[in-house]
C-alpha cells in the first residue's frame, strides 16, 4: 500500500478493524487469528498485526487457547453513553411484565438502515434467555411486523428506498409487492400496529406497535410472536400498546401514541 | 506525521479512534465535534476526519443537532458475540429475583485490569433503573466488596500488582494497608464472601460473593449494597450465594462454590 495516500490508508485501517470485529458472532464467539483473517477477508499478516493492536486496546481479548474474542472494553464503550443501552434498560422491565402476561416471545427492535436490529428478545427463564443468538440479530425491515411499524414512521425517502430495493421472500407468505407493502404501511399508521402472518416463519405471526421517545418520535418497535391461530392477534394488541406507552413514558415521551 | 513509520501511524490511529469513543460517557452522551477533540486531546481537524470515518462505519452517529453520539453499531458489535453480554443476560433474571427479595441495590461486576467494571446495577423500576450512569462504571478493585471477591480468586501476580500500586482511600474507612488487604483476601476465600463497611460510601456496606462459570472458574461478582446497620450483612449472604449458584448453573458451571 506504499502508493496509497494517507487518508485512504486510514480509512482502510478503521474499516478493516471493524471487519475484524464483525468476524465474531453468536456462532463464532471466539476464533483463531487465521480464521479471523479468512472471515474478515484480510491478509493473515495484516490480521495478526491488527488483532494485536485491538488486543492492546482491549477491544479484543486473547484466551489461554490462543483464540481471540470480543473484549469487555467494547461493551463498556458501547454501553457507557449509548441511547441503545438506555432504551434497552428502560424497556426490559416492561418487557418482563408483558412476557409474564402474554407468555409469548417479546422483542424490542430499532431500524438500522434497511434492516430491523433486535435489541432484546425475551423468553421464559432457561436456555432461551441465555441464548444470545437472539439478541443483536437482524431481519429485512419490509419483512416483519417490527419493520412495518418502524418504516411506517420513517421519512418517505427511507420507505421508498426500501421498497425500491430487491425484496426477497423469507417464506412463501412474505409480501414483496411494493404496492401492497405501501398499503400495509398506510394501514399500520392508521391502526397503530402491524400484524403479519407467516412472513418470517410459516407457523408464526408477528404483532408490533411503535414505542415513542422524547418529542414523541418513534424510536423503537415492541413485538410479540404468536402461533398462527385465529383470534390470537386481537388480545395481544392492547397489552402491546399499554406496554409501549409505559416504555415511552420511562424514556420521556410526553404522550403515548394517539389513535 | 510524514516521518512516522506505517506501524506507528496505524497504532496511533486505532488508539485515537478509541480515545474518541471514550470521550462519550453518561454525563456526555452526545457532543459537538470540537468538544470531542478537546476531551480526546486530538487536534480539531484530525478529530473531524476521524469522526467522519467513524460515522461512515456506524460506530458514531450524527444527530440533527450536529452533535455526535455512540452508534447502535457499537452496541451490535459488542453484543453479537461477547461473553460480557451472555453473562449479563444470564444474570439479570436472577438479579431481578434477588432484588425483589432483599430490596437493596444489587450489582454484577467483573475484573478489568486493576478495576471492577459494573455490568449491571439493579434498583426498583423507576428513575434509577433508567439511569445508565450506574452501568459500565468502575471502581478500584481493592476498595469494594466485589473487588475483594474477584481479587481473592485472581492469580497471585494480579493480587500483588494491585497491592503494590498506589491505593487511595475513597472514604476515611477504605482499607489501604496491603497487609490488612492480604488478610481480607484470605478471609474472603475462606468464608466465600466479602463484606466491607463504609469503604465506598461512608453510610453503606457492600457484600459480595463470587459467580462461577464453566470449569468452575470465578467469572464475576454479585453484590448488594445495604445500610451500615448491625445485623444487616448476615441475612443477605445466603440469598447472594443461592442467586450466584443459579447464575453459575445458567452459565454452565458444573457445581456451585463449595465452602
């Protein structure tokens, strides 16, 4: 990279550091450095050097088995000031109550680009709660109830960008027709909730409502996943709406969503 | 930096990016770029360039007010694979139960260098739960009950490094004599818990127990903060121990701590 100018080299370096951090996920919580290089698509010697620097900074940690993993310093930097963590901390006690009442998976999500990022998924205490594959995962925004709620509140240019992008079915029931999705976004705004049946898993329905933050802007979506049986959606909507208002109040919303 | 070799420039860049992220904390969740430069001690033009790159990568976000804040991407990278998040997710439901039973602040902490890093602090639902100044904060390890528990289980070289460093009193009651601290570490190992009175706040006592993870290594400390009244420590110790065993089991410890 001798001929590359300083600015480009810099950009590459930070982008590469992020690609290294991205190499780790729930299925790969720790990796040998050679595997990091492969997954990040960075030459092995460069990866060794960058990993060593990231370990020095605490963003990665080296285990006794010579594998590396994401460091607690990453969590600290992400948690000390972020709105994501405030939102999650505010929402979790209310989600516990909702989960106790409806006894179904409950989820908290935000819009990140064209995708929904799940900040929290609640199940009963036990194996599933510990399973972090369910936290920090993503779904295409057009394809799930949380995404419809978040897109319905997003600026028109965001909606149109998403609807103009390639829309791939997750199941045979996922709606991918832009005109029909536009109609569903209008209906979501009008009704104050979104319900989709079999869009993500053929046997499950998602029901989502918006959470309002300060200034009454929509900051997140609260959803439950229920079986595809008749008459299951209607009873959870008021519980979702009540819980979303509680979370919004904890976040400093001046009023809840109005119908 | 024209004369600086590539390796050094690289190191500086990553370290500077981390210093920029460190500029944000609970009291400064969003900052104008000029304030970031001042807090990170980096020249303003360099800070503008680095902030722009970090925004492009999603590690920082720019608000409509031209202030920047830590991005949700930081949380995602920190959460998708980290042991910290698994530990926190496993512990929180048990901490809720403990908090409901003892009705005192309950805390989850790990050892980070010579300090205790609090992964979670629980209070009653309301203002305090949302207050993230309490999450991701640190205390010197020698000066609090969680630190004694974690140091008591740490390798001797870590203990001696901490005891050889300058030990500053947080209150007039903080013990800073290495010989007395060594005695307390031995007592903590023997009793299976640590209790300190007025070391962090003059009117409060901390009581902490270890949490064991896979392989029965101590991975964290669970603690409660109680008023400095006679007879308040004894009743919380069994509750702490029972809760710590539950968390350990959820983490995959094969047995709880044995007396």
